[in-house]
């Protein structure tokens, strides 16, 4: 998955979660902004805790985080 695709995916899954919890209490723009914040928090968590995820989100026991890839994903989220 490219960084742009991963960014869109992360925003969409967080959007679905927010919509499921909040229903129609938020505007679409508010949902997207919250979803972006949650996605960025998740990526920061990866960096802080050195969790070993590959590009497809598979967890490994060893630390195999691709810092450059996830930084690109973070940049794409911030741009969207």
C-alpha cells in the first residue's frame, strides 16, 4: 500500500468508528478532522513505542518499523 493509500485507509477506518459512535451529531468535516487526529495519534504511538508494523499493518515480534514509510503516511494525512 502506498503512503497515500494508507493515509486514506486510516482516515476512513477512524471516520467509520466516529460515525458509529457519534452518528449524525457531527458534520462530515468534523468527522474527517477527528479521524485525521486519531490516525496521527496512532502513527505517533508506533514511533514512540517502536511497534513493529510493516506497510500492510502486520505486527512483528521484532522491531521492523519503516520510519520513512510511516513518516510519508503522516505527511499524507496532514495534507488531506
